[in-house]
């Protein structure tokens, strides 16, 4: 999501009603702020990330490669990151929201997660859809 340590975070109150929801909230905030230590500890070594963004489509395999993508990705530099919905159940979870970028564009996103077990908070697979909203 780009280099954005000072990004404004907005999260609906009901997005923290369970441990996995709290984890996904914190993971998305870490992603928006490019908090690499938090991201690293949240992923399995063999994580797979399917990323669909305005700049194109990517498949990124492995924790080190995912961390590199977060570190180098300057496509969208957020000034505001809004989490509207977090859903979790068993092995999976999803997060939906909006991103306002530094260049004035508005995006919506949907992230889908698969954990390495029903009780784990380690992510083994992610699929992210980021779409620009045209005015």
C-alpha cells in the first residue's frame, strides 16, 4: 500500500468483537502503515498472495517476497484507510473498506484470508482486490 506511517485509520466499532477480527483489523492497519515486523509475524513462511490492483495482477509466494512487495509497493500511498467490515469464521476471514490516496483518488478494497488452522492467526493465503472509484 505504499509508505504511509502517518495514515489516518478509521475502523467501525464492531470490527473488534472477536480475537480473529481484532487480528485482521490490526493486520490491515499494519499493512496500511507498512509495519513490516507485524506483517512478518502474521504470515506463514509459505504464504501465497493473489493481488489484483489498478497497476495489474500479481501472485506473490513466500513471506519474504510478500514483505518485499509491501516494502516496495508505491502504487497507492494512503492518507486515509477505512475498514468497514471484518468477517471471520473457522479457517477464513474477509475485510472490506476504502482507501483515500495521497494523490486524491478513492479506492475500495476486499481482502480474503485463509489461516493455517481454525485456531491460528497465521495467514497462509491472501487474495486482495483493489479498485479505483472514478468520479
